[in-house]
C-alpha cells in the first residue's frame, strides 16, 4: 500500500471516529474529568512510555552498529 493511500485511509478513519456520538461526548466531558491526579498519572505514563521507547531505540541502534 502506498504512503498516500495509507494517509487517506488514516484520515478517513479519523473522520469516522470523531463523528461518533460517544467520542464527541467524551471530548466534551474531558475538561470535567481532568483532575490534578488524573493529569499527574497521564504525565507519568507519558514519560514512562517515552523513556521505554528511548531504551528500545538505543537497543536497536546499538545492534545495527555491530
């Protein structure tokens, strides 16, 4: 599948998902649900995931240098 076709498919899927009533309700309710505790948990999860992705990238780069 070409890159352009993949991009078009992803855009169409995003458009379909965002039009769903439950997704729209979730987006509307998001500011009410984002307490400081939830924000801190999201920050920690994001940083942990980024750290693990960096570790994996370093392993891959190191293994290709050998």
